[in-house]
C-alpha cells in the first residue's frame, strides 16, 4: 500500500510538471514568434531613439556676405559670421531627464502589450486543458455508449428487447458522437488561435490537467507586490514624473537664450574681426507653457489615482471570485470521488435491475456533475491566470 501511494504521488507530480512545462514552453514560443511583439519591439526602439533626438544645442550658423561697392573706388566688402545659439543651461539637463523617463515609459508600454498577448495565450491554453479533459472523458463515454448500442442491437435481433430501447441506445450513441465533434471543433479553434499568436507556427498542446495553483494567503499583502509590478501603473506614474520635469523645462525655456560667435568684416584697406555675443529676451514665445505643463501633470496624477482604484478593485474581485471557484471545484470533485455511481449503474443495467431509460437518466446526471467540475476548475484557472498576470 505504501509503495502504491508513492507511485500515485509520483505520477501526479509528473502530470503537474508536464502541465507547468507545457504552459512555459508555449508562452516562450509565442514571445519569440509573435509578430505583434516583434513589430512593437521595433517601434519601441524607434521611439526611444526619437526621444533622445533634439537634446543637443541648435546647429551653428555660418553667414557670408559679399557686397559690391559703389562707386567702384570704395572697393568691395566681405563679411563672415559664425554663431552658436544656446538655451539656458538647465534646459538641457531637464530635456535629458525627460528623454530618460520617456524611454522608460516606452519600455513599460511594450511590457504591458506583452503581458496582454501572453495572458491571451495562457487563457487559450487553459481552455485547451479543459477541452482536452473533456475529450478524455468523452472517449470513455463513447466506449460505454458503443457497448450499450451494440448490446441492444444484438438483443433486438434476438428478440430480447424492443425497438424503443434499441432506438434509445442508438440515439445516446449519436448524441455522444455529436458532442465529441463539438469538442474537437473547439480544440481546433483554440489551437489555431495559439498558432496565430505564435506567428503562424504550429503549436502542439495536449495537456489535460492543470498545474498546481494556489491563491495568496492574504490579499492586501499580496496586492502591494502586484501593484509595484504593474507596467500600466508604472507607466502612469512615469507620466507624472515627465510632467513634473516638463514644468521645470518650460520654466527654463522662459529664461534668456544666448548666442556667441565670430565675425569678420573686410573692406579696402581695413579688416575688422572679433567675437559676437547675443541674448534673446523671452517675452511672448513661451507664454502659458508652464501653466499648461502644470495642468497636464495634475491630469496625470488624477489618471494615476483612478488607475490605482480600478486596478485594486479588479484584482480584489478576481481574488475572491477565484477563491470561491476553487472551493466550489474542490468540494464537487471530492463529492464526485466519494459518490461515484457509474460502476453501480453499469452493474444494475447488465443485471436487468433498472431499465435503459433509468440508466441513461442516471448516468447523464453523473456526467453532468463531471462537466460542472471541469468547468469550475477551468473558471478558477482563468481567474487565477489574470490574477497572476504580472508574473508572466
């Protein structure tokens, strides 16, 4: 008995490892092959390069003038001017900080899209586990239905039963076959969805058990970690920091700009050369820019607070939903194991103790309970997958 228990535990562990490995393998393939992620990565890199563009001072200006003198006796005039314009020095520091924050947010935006795609893939895998388990169950039901249909067909030919019972047995077989066809259609559709997510490459996924999955013991403690890992919340928080830096930049842009350079002037018998220094007086160009940046920052702060509330409530709802679904699935599964009437019904039918109609009604009730268990387990896994999405 001890050896048998150990073998069962090892077999169960093997199934769990296979299921977990199946998820990881599929998600790794999709992350590598998904065409949307490839395009988003390239777009993100281009955006990051764009954010680092325009951080240096404006291009220097070179000016050359050749002026003909009139009358001719005064000769011609040559002017050369080279100037470089600078913003107020602190503006460059603020621009660099903004570019760095924008690059971080570009990466966070990519991560958020990546999570959405991988979560969709994982949910498709969970649905596939459900339909694979259904397929396994219906394979057993098909054998049973075929056995009954064959037995009643032979009984009809030998005169041991009537056409009504034979028709019930044949219709039961047809119903099971139709349900199997529907299950296969759903499995095919899910495999095609995984193929689409995998950049058009085929994916093989035959798991029919779920990996071990537990919920956090305390939602509030777990939520703190989940919030810190959310790329969406980090993105909105980054927008606030960008807005704060934009306020400082706009203030710096309201300070004078400077220009410096070299100038040379030549006329007949004379040559002037030296440095030039200039300053622009900021009167109208940046009017209301600081106020605009402040209002945008306040809007980002309001969006952040709203996003936190929505994120918290969404995860809280998922947590308690998943907990209820898990308890329900476990309770029904335990009851199903403890009250398995399938062998008793088969024995009673073969012994003639119950009619075929009673058998079909009773076995249908038992099969429906199995279906409810599989649905409850699937629904729990779907809720838990969204709950743990930050870990993908």
